[in-house]
């Protein structure tokens, strides 16, 4: 029996091509998974910053009640820091660094906070002298536009 080396070579080449395709697919899947994990970690770090800020705020502020006179300056600073963080979150969404799911959650939270008297008051005060341009655009658009599509 004579061995046809051309057939064996063709089979080996086909098997090698299939193995390469599987390897490329697996590599792409790993990269995608790694990117999603990295993005989730990044978003979680911003969530942690938010939690740290809100843990310092008096409950009355978070439920829309008046701020006591003794807490006004401290609360004002915390709300300013919250607005700065929020502006950064909007910017990151505009740059495509925040997922749609996370953005939808954050956007509804931002809207809720800015409807509370203390947040609204500080925002009105600081937008005259600060450059929270991304947050200001979101508010001007009445939270109806996705920052990811602003500059594309």
C-alpha cells in the first residue's frame, strides 16, 4: 500500500488551521472577558467613591430635608465633592468608559440627588464658578441624552 503524502499533508494542514482558529477564538474571548472584568472593577471603584461620600452626608440631606445650620458648611463641601465625582462619571460615559447598564443606574441616581433641595442649591451655586460642563449638559438635556453619543 502506497502512502499519499499529499493527502496526509492536506489533512495535517486542515487540522492545524482548525486548531489555529480555535486558539484565536479562545484568545479573543479571553481578551473580551478580561476587558469586561477590568471595566467592572473600574466602575466599582467609582461606586465606592460615591458610597464614601454619601456615608458622610446626614440622612436628612439624602431624604430631602433641610440641613441644620451646624452642618451646612460640611454638607456643602461633601455635595461639591459629589458634584465633582458626578461630572467625572458623565465625562467617562461620554468617553465610552462606562457600560450602558451602569450608566442607566448612575443617571437615575444623579437625577434623584439633584432634585433634593441641598444638592440643587449647591449645584446652582457652584455652576456659576465651576466648570462641571459634562454634568451641566446632562442637566440641560433633562437627563434625556446619553453622553456617549454627544461627541460621536
